[in-house]
C-alpha cells in the first residue's frame, strides 16, 4: 500500500499573525521561521492523527486489494475523484472514509481522493491549538525539533486513527 500526496493544502490551519500572538512575538524578524514551524507543526499533527487538516488530494495504490471495502488512510474523506483497477477506470462509491468496490479480484488498484476538513476556518479548534502548541514549543526549543511538548499526545488522542 502506497499513499501519495497529489496536491497539498493551499493554506495552513493557523495564520502567521495568530502563531506570533500565541508565541508573544512582537517583531517580524522571525516570520520565515514561524511560517516554517507552522507547516512543520501541521505535518506533525497530520502524521500523528492520520488526518488532513486542510483539503488535500491523495492517491492510494494497492496490489491485490483485500476485498470490496478499502479504508482510505488519510481522513476525513470528502470525495473520490478517480479510481482504476488493472489499468481500467472503475466505479467506486464513497462510504464514510472507505471506498466500496463493485467487484473484487483486482491485481492493482489506484484511488484518487480528497481529504481534509476544508479551509482553515473549518479545522476543529483543538487541532489548531495543537499546531500552536507545537509552534510555540519548537520556537522556544529550537534544538528539540524532534520532540513534542508534554500533553500534546493526550490532546490529539481522540483524533488518532486506530487499526482494528
């Protein structure tokens, strides 16, 4: 199974001005750094939760799909835009965050889909808060960009996908 980002988000879930206010930054000297930290924090939250915060286009490629129901790995899913099996276009129905195939027994399957909450205004407030927590933590701990602030995982736990 391979997930490929086709088109990333057109904006970040948190504006530069909001992140600077949260971090109590009064100058423009670190704008480039804070902007980079916002993007890195969004990616960290998305990676931990398996969710796209802002609308993005993804492609899932599978060899020998397991059956007629294919769970799409990046959620929430709003649309399936294309699907091919064994090199031919096929019909696929979206049900929740899963693709329903009318037939089985394909050797290869590729599904293009749209995932994310929508625009920045549509992202849940607690996920935006997690992005701000990371930006502030990384801004203050520039040597610890691989670590997370205390409480972040607990704040995101309810959004994390769990495999069963």
